[in-house]
């Protein structure tokens, strides 16, 4: 029992430390290619998605960008047409504003995970916390593909 409690406490400390790390630390990788891929996705998220600077999309996305979210058309132009309906350019900030938990890169894939607070479907006066994920594939220094868990609206 003591070993189990000690293991749980150690796991909690490791997890708490991971959540507490700064976004800058999340961009680090011993592998310079993985670090570069993380930075591409991070900057795209900050500048284009959150910042609303759609004019910067060609700097980050290939023209034949593949979108797996069923609500957003595929192709860079499809992305621009969709987000152009409501995106408004805002001042650029140094960090991702959504509650970013981690950035993980492996090969040509980068995964962002976010804290996601949702209304409780059984009691609309309450909320619960879960995690959402976005995965992006990098090709020749640009975003070529995107996946998330979105359902049709």
C-alpha cells in the first residue's frame, strides 16, 4: 500500500510539473527538426488561428493542405474561406492564449493538447474539464495536414 501511495504521489508531482512548464519550454527538443516543427505549429496557432492574421496563412500552410475536421473545407483556400467568415486580426501576442497543456513532436507530426472546459450535458449549471487535441503534419517546413476530434456541427 505504501509503495502504491508513493508511486501515485510521484506520478502526481511529475504530472503537475509537466502542466506547469512554460510554453517556451514546450517548444524545446534535443532534435532541431522537431523543435522547428513545434515552432511552425506554435506560430501558426498564435498568429493565424488565434491572431486572425489569415494573410500569414501561406507562410505556414501548403496550398494542398488536407483538413480532416468535417466542418472545415480542405485546401488552404478552403481554410481561408471558412475562417475568413469570422476571423478578425488582433494584436500579436507571444503565447498561445488557449490553455495549452503540451506540444509533442514525433517525425513530421506535432500534437497540441489543450485544457477544455465544457458544459455538463446532464446538468447545464455545471461544467467538467477534459482535453482536446490537434495534430498537424509538416511537409517541407509548412503545415500540410490537420486532424482533430471535431464532430459535424
